[in-house]
């Protein structure tokens, strides 16, 4: 067989379709196992818990800080406080947070100051929150997070029982607009899928990861690594902080807990591009070969079949030379195109969504590819009025 030989073309196409069939079938069969395998455990004998501070850095979050504060106040942790640091907002965030506190003495709203030179805004706000409390457990949550009442307590019990220095959770997304529902599950699950959770949770391995939406630390370990000052300039401060913990020998815990909190990340397609692209390539360690590999995977596994199917139907002689009855090949291509949609349907159902937008999975992958390319090409990014160069505060 040689290039241009019809038999060679069919063998090549058959091998390609076989690989994709196996790949997507395995992914389809594995949906649901991820949540079960990495679920937040329940200690047999929950330990006594030290005081916990729920720390919320907030910049221009007036539209959602009230829900965050009210949910934090409803925690069933036996001894906690809530510290909201208004990160030099211009939209009245502090006033809204104060109103949501409802006079609860456990809630402290701190009017923050602009970050010093060399600091990114979020690490500075987190450091300010820590300075306001003597709590031994520090839970950092984003202002777009709404906690379940038992989330902080159950996470703190696992941290204490397993003697972890840092514990982080994957929660669930609150998706309302069309583009949120199309793109965020695709991008979010790509990040989860490429994260080696077993390695993160293994003390003997160097891999480290944390989700800044829910990041619980033990104060002694936090101070030993230098706190947020150690990641003061980072746009990806959560992952960098986890790496600092791991380097100093502190055990990490990364778990799935979709019940623990909901987060509404972005509302429009523009926000999705800006929000993810500011740190997507940074999360790859700015390694071009990983970006190229991700784009090749998306192209080969997700885009090419949707190009080949109409060719096989409209002009089978171009794709299937010498085949008298092309329908089995057309059917196989149809199955390969349908498997990613079926995968997305099962992912959505496992996450508690209806699955009605599973058919948009190829569109979601296009957004993912666009975010990755934008992240690679953007040396200078702006987020909430703050400038970052190569992932560092500018």
C-alpha cells in the first residue's frame, strides 16, 4: 500500500475512526466515576474543630456579594467568622456586603486598599483578610461562590482528620445564559480532566493543584510557606499556592463536592474569553508543547469528524474511493460524531443538568480552542482594571 492507493486511504480512515470510537466510548463509560472516585470523604470520627475564617476577596462584586455573604453566614461550622475584603471596589461592594451581614457580629467587612507594587489584587485582599483574624483554619472563597451550610464544616473535618495543609474542592457551576451553558462545562471539565487528582493527593509526588473558588488552609502551614505573599504577583495564585505547600512537604487534598457550593463564573461569551484566557496558558506552565498538544487533540478528536461526515455523504468518492456501498462508512462517521454529544449529555446529567444542550458540544469545543489560542497569544491581559504581563501583576 502507498499514499494515494484507495485501499491505503480506507485503512487509514478505518484506523482513525476505530481510535476515536474507542476513545469516546471509554470516556462515555467513565462518566460518573470521577465524582465517585474523588468525592470528599467523611471521617469516621469527626475531630474537634478550631475556629475557621471564611475569607472573601471582593472587587466590584455588588451584583453577587450579598448571596455569598448570606450563604457564608448560614454555615453550620461550630466556630467561624466571615471576613469580606472590599478590594478597592467602585460599585458599592462594601455597602452591599454590610447590608447582607444584617448586623451579624461574625461578619466583618474590611475596606481594602489598592495593592502595593508587585502585588496582584486578589492575593493582597486575601492577605488582608488573614491579618484580620486569629482563626487556625482559613477558607478562601470567591465572591461569586454560594456555600452549602455544611461545606465549611465537612471540609474542615477532613482537613483535621487527614492532617492536610491545604484542601480544595471542585463544586458545581450555576449556568444561566446560553453561552455559559455551552462553554463553561466544556472548559471546566477539560481542566478537571487534565488534572491528575491522584498525584495531587499523593504526598510523594510533585503535582499540585487547587481551585481558588474553595481553598481551605491550616494557618501554621500557610504561614510556613509565606502565605499569599509567596504568590503575591500571580494571576494563578491558587495553583501557585498549592505548589508552594507541596514543595514544603505539606499534604494536599483535592476532592469533588458538587453539593458543597455553586459558582457563577461568567455571564457572556466575552467574559468567558477574558476570564479563562487570562490564566489558561499560565495553568499549562506556559509550555507551548502542551498548548499544541491540546489543540491537536481538539482538532483530531472533535473537529475533523464533523468535517469528514458531510464530505462522506455529499461526495463519497472523494473520501471513500472505490467503495461501492459507502453507507457503512457514513454510518460509522455518524456514530463517531454522535459519541462526543452522548458524552456531553452524560456529563450534563451527572452534573445535574438536563442535557438539552448536549448537541452544542462541538461549539463548546470551538470556544475552548479559541480561549486556548487567545491565552497563548495574550502576553498582556487586563482583568477588573488590573494589568497582568505573562501571568504576573504588571
